[in-house]
C-alpha cells in the first residue's frame, strides 16, 4: 500500500519531521532593529534636507551691490536663467537654483524681460518675480502744455531709457513711429509713463501717441453740435491754445468759449502763446510789440483762424473744453494776477478790466 500525508514526501522516511528551511523564516530581532535604524536614518536625512532647502529658500541672496540688473532674453532655458543670476555676481549655486525652479513646477512659466534684484530678495521671491514678469521699471512725466522740444529733452534725460530718437529730426521721428508727414506738436498725450529699463524712447512715444489718438477721438465724439470746427485735428489745435491760456481749471471752459466765439464771427484769436510758439528758440521770455507784428504761420494777430498746428500738448480737460465750451458770449479775457481771468463781452468792458488788473488803475 502507498503512504499518504506528510510522510508521503519523497525522500523522507515515514514519521520524521520536515526540515526547518521549508517553513517561513522569521528574522531575528537584531536584523529587524538594523532595518528599522536604516529607515529612521533615511527619514531623518530626508527631513533634514527638506528643512535645509526650506531654510535656503528664505535666505536673502548675496548680491554684489544693493541693486543688480538681470536680463532674461526670450528663449532662455530655466537652467540658463539660473546661470544668468549667478553671472550677475550674485553668490548663488546655479545648479541648486535651477533645481528649485524645476521642483517648484513653475520653471516653464519664467518670462523674459529686464529685472532688478534688490537686497532682501530670496530664491523664493526671485522665482515669483520671474514668473509674474515684474520687470524693473522707471517712469517719465510728460507735462500738460509742453511742446515737442520739451518732450524730447525730458526723454533724453530719462533714466535707463534708450535714446533711439536722439539722431532723428521731428520729421524722421514721426515717420519712425508710423505717422509720416504729420507734425509732432501736440500729438502725444501728457501723462506719467512707466517703461522697462533699457527700452526705447521711440516705443514710449508710440504709446503716448496712441493715448492721444484715443483721448482726441473720445472728445471729438462728444463735441457740441454747433462748433465752428471742421475736424478733430482742429479741436486738437484749439485745445492746445486753451491749455496754454488757462491759469485756473475753473476758467478752462470759459477760455475755450472766447476762442470759439471769435472763430464764429471771424475775429482774430489774438493769443500770445501762438505768437511765442512761432518765434521758437528766438523767444527770450519777453514778448514785444514787434513780435506781435512779425508774421509767422502761428501769429494769430496777423492771421485769422486757427494756426496750422497745435502749439503744445493738451490734457484731457483742455480737449473736452475745446469741444464743449461754456455757454458764454465773452470775446475777451485778461489775467487778474492770481491765476484766474476776467471775461468780458465788449471791448469797453475788456479795456476797463485791463486797466484794473494789468495797469493798476
């Protein structure tokens, strides 16, 4: 008869026990303690590395100067950006910085541009600036009432603005910004303009020109129905005169009304700022009788109607006043000496005002 059960295993006599190596081995306590120690050490290393990385991310970068310029060109890889930071003289490991970019998951969101690294900036805040594209900027103010010479002089002095227009004539400048054949006077909107470091002054002027186009278009669309103006360009010319002639904001619409009323009846505008503009660099600050009699295209004493071009940059308020003048029959005004003006409907009343406010009678 055959044998069954454990004793039937071939090669083992009946009644004998199965050798221990056929059962699941149980590691001794010393082995378990060894593996537990290895695990804990690895966990401590990971925690330590994480704590060190967290500490590093919040440590200010060591810059070679209080402020450092960083240029990130289009197409620069994240590794290249990290190297560019190190190339500025900043004491940082570019490989470590690169791995931070990678680990953050934002490495592909870094934007090209001109940046400024300041004291107190950390690897964490640096990446945030690069991802948001917070470029280093400067600003320049174009003032209401300035002429084109003053505008170009301000741009030439602006900090970190490339003077690409420096060698261009006014005609060449207008051609460069896409408005060939147009006189530059009054074509730029007065405002505060911010720009990236080392950007072009030509680009800034293009922005200012587009801003004026929009403001003028909006003003012309809101014009009064009975204006003696044929075009938005004529409104711009009138607004530039109003800008130069207004001493106090409350008088602006009344000043505009005087010139609109004169245009309606064909009366010369007879405004000194246009004469001064026509004199150009020859004007020495003192307007004389002979200047009023010297004929130029901008002399509104010798020529009727509007001058051929604006004489300055008008602001938004002057643009609106030119197209929405006060309802007034005034034809004259004279400065009172405190910035305000005295308005008159007749020449006799005007002469009395001149005697009172200008001649002290």
